[in-house]
C-alpha cells in the first residue's frame, strides 16, 4: 500500500494514530470525524495516499465509485434516517480554495437531525 509517512490520514489507516473506525475493507477505511459538524459525521478515505480528488486518475474510478456507494449504507448504519425526511450530505474539499485542510482525499458524510453546527 502506498502511504505517505508525513500524512495524518495515512497514519490513521496504519493504526499509528487512533481513530473510531466505521468501516474497513482492502482499499477503503472510514472513521468518525474528530470535530463533528453534524450529529453523524464520518470520513471515507482510500487506504492508499491520494492527496486530493484532483490527484485521482482513471484507474482510481472504481474506488471512487465504491466510496460513493458505501456512503448511504454507512450513513444509515451510523444513524442517518432513510428517505426524503432523513438523508445526509456528502462533501469533498479540494485544495485551499475548496477548504481542504488534510491532504489525503476524504469524503465527508454528515447527517442526523437538524440543526447542525455548520
Ligand atoms: P477538510 O477540511 O476537508 O480537509 O477536513 C478535514 C477533516 O478531518 C476535518 O473535519 C477534521 O475535523 C478532521 N480530522 C482532523 N484530524 C482528525 C483526526 N485525527 N481524526 C478524525 N478526524 C480528523
Ligand atoms: Zn495519506
């Protein structure tokens, strides 16, 4: 697996920094956000280091698709209500102008009853 020794989320994937795991498979890891913006807030990340969404290449498309497909399933497992009255928000921040702070691609999954913090 391609890890960046200076990357916070690579350290989380390797268990060098603790996290509250939500899901794991061969290529994807999901864990709770340390500073939740909503009652449910977790991050889905590729295990391999990809700095930003714009670093992704065509070969990464299946993995990106799997992250999107996992999001609703894990959202419900984490307590998001199903259907039109419930739901969740998915966010990918890309680069400084996009508000990205951690340079390892991550999909924010936020949900739960309103109001949220942000
Ligand atoms: P972004 O601004 O999209 O780069 O978001 C980075 C997210 O990572 C923020 O929501 C942080 O709260 C979250 N975060 C930072 N450090 C940790 C950590 N050690 N464990 C879990 N989440 C973290
Ligand atoms: Zn990384």
